[in-house]
């Protein structure tokens, strides 16, 4: 194994992990807290309650885009302000360690770093954006799953 053949899979693992995290947080707002409950929580923080709905939809869209591998770099960057908001408005005052009462800011900070890495490395293997854009090998649906050798000169 070398970085040229394993890097697309590393990007895939990161993309799926981040996407799943965003989807889980959107699901938490929808299923457990309800959107009205999330809006009330946002209001209790001094934020506009409508921001809870925007946050839910952004988390949902970012999560789907990352899992599917559609506009991965943009999706990862769009997720960063949501994560930064959790540090500023929710977890920042609770200290560094996320196991602190109220949850510290270490986990959201790590997710910001992971999102920046995803934005830098891109789609990875099995990304739909490559299929949708036509950038794929003729003999396989997933262009990055099988590295394309350079033509010999």
C-alpha cells in the first residue's frame, strides 16, 4: 500500500464519518428535540429561534452531500460555521474537555479541523460528484475506486 492508492479511501472514510455526524445532529433536532424544541433552545441562548430551522436544514444538506460525495469541498466548508457556532454559543463556556458538564469545545473543534481536512483533500473514493460530472473511467462507475494509470510515453 502507498499513499497514492490509499488516499482516496482515507478521504472516503473521513467524508462518511463527517456526513454521518451532520446527519445524526440533524436527526437529533428533528426526532428527539423536535424542531420547535430546538428553536426554543436557540431562543434560550439569545439566538433567533428561526436559526434552529436553518441549522437543521444545513446539517441535513451538508450530511447528505458528504455521504453521497456531492460538492464535498463546499459541503465541508459550509458545515464549519455551524460547528463554530456550537463552540461560541453552547460549548465554549464549559471548558476544553467534551465530557465536562455542558460539553466542552474539544469535539466541535476537532470536527472543524476534520472539515478543513476534508475540504482540502476532496471527494475521495466512491463519490457521486465524479459520476455526475462525467469524470470517470469508462469501465467503472467509481473513478477513484480504481486508480487510472498514466499513459506511457
